C-alpha cells in the first residue's frame, strides 16, 4: 500500500485560497508605489509614468528594533569586565586565555577545586607577566573582588 504524500497533506490541510482583493488593496496602499508591481489603477502590461515612480515615505512599516545599550562603568558589576580598569581588563583577558588553553589541553572537565586553583594560577601568571613588562598595577581592592588573597 503506497500513499501519496501530497494527497495526504491536502486531505489533512485546507486547500490554499487566493488572497482577497480588499486585502491586496490594503497591502498595496501601505507598501507604497513600486516600479515592478502593477497598481490596481494601472494595467499589468503598461509602463509606469514618472509621477508613479517618485518615492514617498512609507508610514508604518517595521517597528524600530529594541537596541541593547552597551554596559557602562556606572552600572557595571564585578562579574563584568567594564567594572575594572583597563589594566585589569588586560590581565583578566590574558588569564582567561591561559585558563582556556589549560582546559583544552589538560583537563576539559576539572573538579571545582582544580578549576579554581588553575584559575588563580592563571590570574597570578597574567599579573606577573604584566608587571614583568613594566606595567604598574593598582591593587585597590580588585584582588579581593576576584578572590585572590596572596597579593
């Protein structure tokens, strides 16, 4: 027994209907004039006149997208990079790169203790590298926020 998929679909779903003329007129009036679409007052095969091709602003249309404002330093939290000074941001980015390298190469699923210890080591390594390059680091409580107490 074979079944025709199209016939089965048509049996379960209603047949498509042509659009209603009033809806087409409504859509055409909100869409604005176009060079390639015939308007109801214009026969299908005729060319548009210069007055038909002038562009008019379309009212309605798509609504403006809700834009997400980038976080600023005023409302940043310690879990966000914007909370920290540029020096600390560079250190934390370097530490993240070191930590991600460790995850990929050595221990993809570390225990909580091993992961935290490695994160601390990565931050300490990034701080040492920053200071070795001649960077001056202001420790004004940032280490306590991050969770380091050895500095």
